[in-house]
């Protein structure tokens, strides 16, 4: 029996090359995410319920990355998460939140708290602008039964724009009148949009943000291959999802290929990412099924135990390399999903042929990840769990997404606690700084050049030990 040799990230190093760089800042990290979409940094947040909700997706899109919203919610909850990301940043909000003037101040206050904004446009039943209700107006409400019409800033006192208002026009109006919101109305005083000073500031503060053609943040959503997946796909795409990830543990299957065909009919034009896979044949089959990106990795994640439970998998460097060779022939981008522990692993994954990397547990302990911060002793933690963990299966059953008898479930993931790490931006900056340094060591000015310029060497256990901190007592 012939048993091939396979490697993972820790088994290799990249050979340095002569560099023409003056500074690592010369490295350009824009890359392909799907056939149709490019993103500004090659990082994707995993579709795990302890990693990517709307807060994570918003934060990463502003930094130039992208988040894939998990599917372990009701369809309605998934739709609201997509909408929240899409409303987080716009030049023009085309469908702003509104309220009618006969509502109470208490109802208005509850509404803005639920949707996470600071003010509302007050409208008539036929969407004519009557006023603005701001957080300042709530302070002057004598009681909760006060009507919105009694505390709002009325139409005659408002500064408004129209459909011809440009970014620079709006900027000048905000500066001159010291306002926070600029409603846009047509010649009949019907609301056609809203520009906010916060959105303008975000556009300036986050120049690398990944935006769609409407100036909204890019976000992905996730579906399975059973049950309500078509209904869920239609709903999240209608809400604004830019890409769909079809996510099952073993993506090289008839279930996946059939799901791709159904989704291409149900949500035509929406980019489809399929996974997870680990072989060249899987890549060929899914590319020919019409996918727009491939997600690679069977068992490399820190909380995944697929390899232990099933005995199946592939060391991640070899898996990425084998899939990328085939995907390149079809022009399909590759996402290396799992096994990323350091920025050096990102450089190795891209050097092996990946276009982006998907990160889970590294982001699970951040401020933006779903869940609450817990204290154990004098340290803070958050929960991280695999999508195939027992807890996750139980959660899906409670939401009607899983029909299995729980006594017969064989988990392929675990649940754990991870140290609280603060804001995700700090981690991303370190990862991208390391990536750019790796690009300078290989004289790669772009991601495409990095994919071509890397030469790997295998290392021994001694070489691996030499690569890390050794023979000292580190302070931290």
C-alpha cells in the first residue's frame, strides 16, 4: 500500500529571497474572495456562532476583511443580522428607520434601543417628512406617554438635501449647520434617503472598508444543505447578503453538489462558496458544479476533532496546495479554513495557493464576538465552540434545524473557553503586519506574487523548536 506524504504549516518554512522593498508598507494585500468579489485584506471570519455575528462582520468589513454570519439562528434572526451590517455604514441610507408622529415617546425609545440607532425620521402614512426624533429630544419628554409629535424637531426647522446631494455637499452642510442627520427628500417632501455625520466620519476613518456598489459594508451569510436552506438563502440574499457559504463538514458529497444546483436556481447571481474539502478531486467536482470559491480544511481547526472521531482529514498545507492547483485552472479562489495560529501561517497558506484565510478561534475571545465576557479567578474569558460540537447540535434542535436523536449524536467539535482579547482590530493589525513582512521577505508586492514566489523547505522537530522562543525565560 502506497501512503503519500502530507504536511501542515508547522512542517515547513519559506525560503527568503532578495527583496526590492524599502518598507513592508509597499505590500498590497487586496485579494480575490470569490470570482466576483475582491477584498482588501485576505482575512475571513469563520461562520461559527462564537465568532461571527453582526458586530464582528461590521468591524472586519471596516478593516478590509469580511465576516460570514453563522446560520444557527432562526431565518428572521439571520435576516436582521444581515440588515444590521448593511445599515452600519452608508453614504446614503436609502430606507431609513422611521416612526409615525402619533406614537408614544416610550414606544420610540424602545424601538431605537431594539434596532441600535440614535434617532428616527418622523413620517406621515404616505412617507412625507414631518420631523426628526433624536436622542436629545427624548430628554425633554415629560413622560413615556408623550406623543412623538410633541417632542420631535418639526419639518420647518430641518435642513434637508435632495437626490443630487453629493458627499462634499453633505460634508459642507454638516460643518455649516452643526447637524448630525441630513434627510433627503424629493420635490413632494417624500423621504428618499438619509445621510448621517457618523457615516461620513466612518468613510473617512476606514478608507480600506469593503463596500458594495451602494456604499454598504460587504457581508456573507451561511446555509446548510438540508431543511430550510433554500428559504434561508432567499431571505438573507433579499436582506442584502453579498455572498453565500454552503457549509457542511464533508463538502465533497452529492448533498453539496445538489445544493449548489438548487441555490444557483433559487438565488441566481449570488456568489456561492462551498466547503469544506481537502482534495484535488473535490476541488474539480465542485468547480464543475459552478462554485465561486472553495473552502479548504478538514480537521485543522483548534476546536475541531473530526480527524480524531473519523480518522479522516488532510494536513492543511497539503490540502490547500492540492485544491489550489485545480482551482487555479477554473479561476476559482481558495479560502484556507483552519489551522491559523500566527501571521506566518497566513503567509504559508497564501504561498501554498490560498487567496484568503478563514479564522475562527483566534477571533472568538474578542469584544466583537457573540456572547458575554465571563470572569474566572482574576482573568476574563469568552466561549468558543465548534459548529459540530454537541452544544451546537442541541441548539439547532431547539430551533427546529436538527432532527437527530441527541443520544445518537457523535460530535466532531468541542466547546471551550478562550482568553478575552479585547478588540478584533488589534489582532487584525498584527496579522496583516506579519503578512506584509512575509511578503517583503519573498519580494512579493501583491498577493498574486506571493502565491508564485514562495519556495518551501521541510524542517525537523529541532527546526520547529528553533523557530520559536527558546533557551530564555520570557517575561510574557
